[in-house]
C-alpha cells in the first residue's frame, strides 16, 4: 500500500506571487469586416478599437511532474523562468522507502528546463510503504556567490536627472530582507528603464494596473522585471508601467538596453522606479548592498541624492 501526499510551498517573495492579474484585450473589425478579439494591440491605423482589462492567472514559476509506477516513482520539476531556481525537498513522513538523492536535499533547476529531481522506491516492494514529502522553491542558485565588486550603471539614461526618494534601509518600505538595500528613484511614468548590468531576463510581470498604499491590495501587484547576472545576483526593476516590457523571459540583455517604461503600479505613493539587487542566500531571498557606476565613479546611493545629469 502506497500513500503519497505532495505539499506545495511556493516562495513568498516581494515582487513575485501567484495571484490573478490583468491584461488588455482588444476588439476591432478589420478592413475585411472580420471581428478580432486579441491580447495584442492592432498595428496601423485601426478605427474603433475597444480595449478592456481582464483578469488572468499567472503561471507558477515551477511546476511539479510525477511519473512512473508506485514502485518506482519519478519526480521532476519544470522551471519556466529564464534563470536558475533552487528547490528544497524533504520527507514529512517516510516508511519503507528509499529516496535518490537522499532527503533533505536542494536541487538547482536550470532555466526553462525540466529537471529530474527525485526517485522514490520501496525498500521491500512486498511490504507496505508510505511517505509524504514537501518542497519549496526560491529564484536563484543558492550556491552562487555574488561579486561584491560588480557595479551597476544607472537604470535610466544618465542624461536625465532624478532624485533618490528612499535608499538603503528606508523606513517607509525598505525594512525587510528582500528590500533592505533597495533604492527608489523618482521619475515620471513612461521614462525608459535600462538594464543596469548584462544578464538574462528571468521573469517579467507586465499586466498589473492600479496603485495605492493598501499593502493587502497592492503589495504584490507591481509590474517588474528580474534579470539574473553571471555571478548569480539578480537585479529587480519594479512599479513598471502596464504592458510596457520591451524584453521577454530568457532574453540576453546588455547594460543600457531599454527593458521597460517606469510606472506607478503596486504599493506606491507616487511614480518611481524601485531597484535592488537580490541573491538566494540559503533558500532566502535577500537584498544585498550595491554601488552605482556613473560619470567615471562608483558610489552608494543615499536618500535625497540626485542621480544622473551627466
């Protein structure tokens, strides 16, 4: 007799959730009289286009797949993101079973792949056996060591000048581990946001709208882009404008490349770009200190400082 119960724990990270969000749906009639319903805005001069925001469901970052007979159960994970994701697995209960690899363990999933993670077999197939296992996942490779010497260029055209409204340890919203070393840059909605460092686009949230200071309603509804770098550090660009992303998951980007437009989505008191560098530290997502590089110098941003204006 085999009993298997899977308990799913998704990561509870700022700027990453599994709630419903929304996107534009367009309705229009083309020159041939055909009515179109699509989530892609029509090109050219199309008259009488109706645009509606509709709720959609976000796909999970990681999905589980079980296969094989009860006597030889195979467990795999599908990583839909453009960067590594770490999965921690452990038995909650186990009797007369062997796990390969032995649990607890942490498996790192490569970007946009399916990875075999675990094989469970009974020690004695003729005897009864049972187990329960759980897993939780976190973006990033928990083994990576971020290069503290890496500098990040300003995430906008340095010809412009914008103020730092909140810096490291800001009392308004930079007091948790995931945001402690973040910087909020005040800029008008629609300002082009640039990649601060070479990397690969890991995730894109592009369909949220609305903003406010109700954490329960808006705390996890900021459009954002996460980019993973060669050393495993991940830069995050948040509060982006609805449907403004210029990049896609898995795309290689260069420092200075426009990736989206700044906005005012999620938990905000006004338009700004929230920027931080995060790492997966022992299966916890934490922000780390960083320095900007501009005008031939590197520096740590501080509240009230004007950035850019070169």
